[in-house]
C-alpha cells in the first residue's frame, strides 16, 4: 500500500515571522540507544502504519487510558466532560463511566475535558485523575474522580481566563509513581504573558506531584526532589519549563525517559526527548521555537536551553504535533519495538523516531492516521489506538513491513559557509516512475542558492524537487542524479529522510 502525503493548504498565514537560525543549546544528552532485545532492527522507511476504525459515535474525543485490571477496556474522554468505555468484544458502551459536564468549561476549540490518567493502584482504588478547564472561567484543573462515589475532588488549579487556547492537558503517572501534568503557556500568540520562562506560574510547564497523599493544606504533596523546591519565588510543582503547549507527552516504560510533543507557534512543531529524572530543564519557549530563535521572544542572558530532538515545518501540511508513545507491545515488537510514534492533527502524517546509537535519531514518515487525531493511546499490553476529533472515532493501529520502492544516496562537499549536496535517486521498485517529486527537509540554517537537474523550491526548511524534462522517467533499477548548492550557518549535515511521489525512500550513504 502506498503511503501518500497530505496535500492540503500550506498554512501560509501562520508562517509570517522571520526567525534567526540559531540552534538551541542543550545541557543533557539524549538517552542511550536501547539494547537489542528492546529495539527492532527493521529500518524505519521499511515500516508502514495503518489504522482500522473500531468504534464511532464519540463526541470530540480527547484522550485515552487503559486500566491494567484484566478487563481489556479502554477509557476515552470526550471534550464535553464524559468518560466513555470501549471493549473489543462489546464495542463502545452507551452510558458514560463518568460524567463531570457540570464542572467543565468546553467553550472554545481547546477547552474541555482534556486528559485522563489511571494510578498504579486503579484496580483497588477505582480513582480516575482528570485534567479539564473548569467553569466558570476556564481555569485549568487537576481533579480526582472517585468512581465508587461518583465524586470529583479538585486537587490543583491554574487561572487561565484571558485566552481559551494552550491549556495543555496531558496526565501520566511516571515510573516514579508521581503524576505529571502539562499546562500550556496561557494562550494567545507569542507567549504574551512571558509564561514559558517564568517560574512563578504553572503556565507553560510540566508539573510533578504526589497524589497518593496530602501535605498540610494541600490535597497533594510536592516531591522533595522536585527541582525548584528551594528556589525563591518559584512554584514547587514545576518539573520542566519553557513549553508552549505540550498537548501530549508519554513515558517509555523500558527506560523511563519522557517524550513530549510541543505544539509550535506556526514555524516549527517539535518533539523533545528527556532522559529519566532530568527535572528542571528549560525547553526554550519563547526564546526558541524549535531550534530557531523566536523573534521578540523572552531570552535571558546566559540561560541554558534543551533543544528538541525532532522538528518539522508546517510547510509539510502539519499544524499541531500530537505526541505519541514508544511501542512496547508484543504484536509488532519485531517491527517497531523501541520506536516512538507520533502524528499531526492536520497532516495526519505518522512520524517514526528511533535513537540511532550515536546521539541522533533515525526518522521517517511511515503512513497516515485518520483525519484530526487528537490522542495516541495504548492498551494495558502496549498496543496502539488513536481517537480523532471529527467525526469522533476510535481506531486500532497496525504496523507492517513494506520495502521502499526508492533509495537516495547522498554526497556532501562542505566548506566555509557553503555546501553542495549531490543526490542519486534509484528506483528500487518494479514499475517505472513517470514524473517525480522528491521532498526532503534541510538542516536548520541551510538555504538553497542554486540547483541542477531538477526544479527546486524551498519553503522554510522543506524542499520540493521535481523532475527536469530530460530525467522525468526512472526505469526499474535505474537512477537519476540531482543536487543543490546551499549556504549554511554551521550545520552541514545532509537530508535525513526523503519522500518520492509521497512514498518514503531508503537512505543510503
């Protein structure tokens, strides 16, 4: 099955701000590559992700959670304030498991019941933890819902009245047993409250709290090893800061590292990978968007920023990264074990990332999700499901091995502030290619000056190269060559992924 790229609008209105190509500094190395028994050896371009719809009739679903209680159920939150139950044998139950609609402000596109997490002792406690925007003023709120009593207990709240966007909303219990919660920067555009870099507000942060007990007047406790416990004027609940709208994050159960999908302003969507236990890091917003300085952003002299491990431009058709999970299930372990899977709300592209063992990450586009996916979730045994916003469905995710029908080899010659890149595109399939378009990203700070054997355009860091009249046909086993000259600001690395007519190519030397 061919993997086709979404060809919708390019969101030009969002891409008006000029940014200086200055990469963010990092004070932490990415986690080491997993051991062989945890990570599949199949090259990422050889993977294909597909979905099968298993339920419909959901009303704007927002998040998924699976109780590890032997029931094989999935819990699905709906924006209005209900929690629905799906079982693979009986389908989607009509009656909600929980209903907090009387407490939820669902005005605006991004408000509502946004997140759910189940504690490690859920089978005994029957407690749900919910993140939502509360009536009457949209305050982002963390609460415990006791199923046995149908009772909602507010634990922590952050004012968020001025704008209805950037509420964050992810909840997840970490490997340490503590509850982590993401909150956006307060909304609007360009971080108007300078919240991302401030430590006196919970906006633009990921929090870490102990909900298993109460401390003094608080219905929760702040772990003693939270990074800002002894920082004057700082909110002690903060674990990470410098985030814009971390809509979805997750923990890798194999090594405890955290993967974060942070929605961009309009030029870069980003994914961050944080080693286990590394609280207190500054992820950059609003000094940086992705790896670029943000014009008019909040930058402090001498500050250390931790940069993302993956970025992509909305010129690919994307608009909001939907952070996913590292696959740790059994059914597809030989294919995607140890691979992080994410998507985008607008483009529906399936992104696959995997540590390459040398401090970097393999990356590929491996398929399509349904339109407007809002959340990626896993069953208790690690299999993937997604929900999509409109028309409101639940979908099971499958993976297969599908060998690419193209290969791209690269030759780079770099000097001073310039570099030339020669690309050899080989048709490894069984059918001739008649007319071609090759799409690939440039490294940050690279700008194409000229090209040969192709008609090339650059939008942000996204390159679209189309055939010239003399090389439009590539017979099976045959190759064409093309290339370009580019200026750079220090990073001379060649493109790391390629799509030929919408299909992922293997990447050679």
